[in-house]
């Protein structure tokens, strides 16, 4: 009986650990490769309209985890800059596309 219970717990843990979602992440830097903190990053699932936001950290890093597989629109905004928009970002199971890594600040300048 004890062996069965331990086996059942292990199998449950393995099933729960299988992740079906993905994430979008990256590091925002300017053309001189200096980090850009405080950028609001928003992703919207183009099929459902579901939206998730985060803000880039002091070292320019951002992560938007637990996204369902699908196609997303990504927007980046920072006061004093134009809004950056990129569409058609595909997120797959256990995938983490990295975008907005560089030179987007140049395109956002007013």
C-alpha cells in the first residue's frame, strides 16, 4: 500500500510539472547597448483579446510568463517616446520568444 501511494504521488507530480504554456521575454537596450528600465510591455492574445503587462526591470529585463499558445501583439511604451508595436508573435508550448532586445528605442524616439 505504501509503495502504491508513493508511486501515485510521484506520477501526480510528473503530470503537474508538464507545462503547456509559453512566455515572452527579453532585455531592452538602446542603440548604444545601455539598458532601458521602466518600459511598460503589454502583450495581447489576438484571438481572445486577453492582455498581460509588465515593466522592464532596472537591468532592462522583462518576462511575460504563462501565455497560452497563440499569436500575440506586443506593445512597448515609455514616457517621452512613441509607442512601439509588433504583431504576429507566435508563442508555442514551452517556448520563450525573445523580442525587443535592441534598437526599438531608436524607433520610438519622438
